[in-house]
């Protein structure tokens, strides 16, 4: 089954570019790990998911609005995505990985610096 998370989405590229500029080195879309994380930093045993607010049903977010048509279908689809996200996160944590999730809305201009500072702290935290 095709993953609904597109490869090389814009949000993902923004995060990758920033981390690269900060000197981090990473792998992308590592299929050996649950959920095929967008960014994998082996040195820090950290994985990062860069999630679209709509596809991943970001709670209490203005960018997550269910479409007016086929609403139930979308609800179900997004619920399943979230369930899978949770499952993968639990597996990764059990395997000893630190999991950082970044949502699209947290990368908007006015929030970007703060978000990435928090992400950097999480990566470097033991
Ligand atoms: Zn959001």
C-alpha cells in the first residue's frame, strides 16, 4: 500500500535544509525503521517526522479542517493515519529511538526559529 505521506514534501525539505546548515548529518526515509521516518540522525539516535497538519490530523490546529464532502471517509482515513503514527512512534521508542514530530503549522514564518530551537534541543538532549 502506498503511504499517504508524500516523499520530499516541502515541510520536510525546510527541516532538512535547516538541520544541514546547523551541521547535522542524517539519513532520509529509512525503510528499516517503523514508519519510515523522514529524517534519521543515527549519531543522536533520533528520528524526525515532518507531518502535514491535514494528513496527520493535527489536534486543535486551524490547518486541520475536515472536508465538507465525504467527511466520514476523511475522518476514518485520518484517524487510521494517526493510529499508525502512534503505533510507529511506540515501536521506535521501544527500540531506543527518540522521536520528534514537527507539524507544518509550527514551521510558519513567525514560529520557525522557536520550533527549530526546540527541535535542536530535543536532538541534543541525552
Ligand atoms: Zn498544525
